[in-house]
C-alpha cells in the first residue's frame, strides 16, 4: 500500500503535468499570486539583501514574482515534474534556484536564510509540523522570519463548498491534506523558539480565484471585501485561509551563553 508521502507525490506529479501550468497562468490566479507576494513582502520585511527559501514551491509561479524583490531565492519541492517546470520558467532569472527534495536531502546549513516561506504547504504534512518548526528555527538567521499560508480548519467557505460542490472541492485537494487550526499551528513554531502569531488572510477571494480563474476583476473586487471581513471580530475566525508569521528573535547584545 502506498505511503502518505507516495500518495502526495503521485497527486502532485499528476497536478504538475499539465493542469497546474494552465490554471496558474489564468488572470484571477495570477492576481492571487501577486497579492500573496505583496503579503510576504509586508509581513516578513524581505528585501534586496535577503536570502529566501520556499518550501513546497511547486512550479514556482509565486517564486518568479518574488525573485525580483530579493537577493536570492531557492525553491524546494518533492515533485520532479514541478521542479522541471520551475527550472524552465526560471530561465533568465539568475537569482532563482530550485532543488528537488526535502530539507533533509538538501542538507541546508544552520542560519542560512533570512526568510523561509511555505505557501499552501503545511496542510499537506501529516503530523510533522512540530519537527519542521524545529528545522526552520535552525536554518533561519537571527532575526529571520518564517511565513506560511494555509487553509483554516474553521473556514466557512470550505463547509459551504463541501455541501454544494464536493466534486469540485475534491479536485483541488490531495489525498492526505487537512485544514489546520491557526493558533495551534502558531504554537508549534512558538514551541520551537520563534515568536509566532497567526493572521487571517481571506474569506472569498482565494476560493473565487479557484472557481473562476479567468475573472481577474471579480477577484480584485472580492479581495477588497475580504480586507473588511478579516478585520471583523469573531467573523474573521471563520476565514478561509490564515498566515503564520514567526520570527527568530536575535540574541541581545552582550548575552552570554550558559553552555560550557
């Protein structure tokens, strides 16, 4: 029987062998990716001197948009088809590099990155987020930031979608993915020594981009509505997706290690 990891790889190999390339290039999905990049820039403070790692980068559509804003960006993904396409699309972008594999196989050195991002990645992990949080804390430089975006366990749009359009919802879900609880997810990173917090991201705009990928103006309109909804107390707890922003606080000047 295939393992959870094998099933995830098989799903994403199929996804990245045709559908993703055409779907991600459509106007509303492109607008969504552009908004994601703006959020990453705002929430992490990433800039022209930053070294960035993207976990679960897929075909690199978000990474292509982020690369002009940073010094160097490395994308990491298990899917051979995704990495092949990402490398093709990155031709002519010298500060963008891709690796097929995992954090372990990539053998990343401690304190290597200013920013680590994970866009719709954590919810594909079975029960290994605490271990991943520990790994991220090791590879971040002091003052470095981790940023993630994932579906919320409490999302109202998901409940409505499962009721009204279950087959379409299943099209965008891998066999082992799951929604996550925002505060519980942030706590994993706090336990790893990062200063972490969740933020609500949206209600309708991301689902709309998936349902109507060619409707950029519709996405833009609903995104403006979402900006109000995510600031509405209590209601925002049922948002569709949430961010984790987790910073590795630098050691205060003059601090002395207790190790001997």
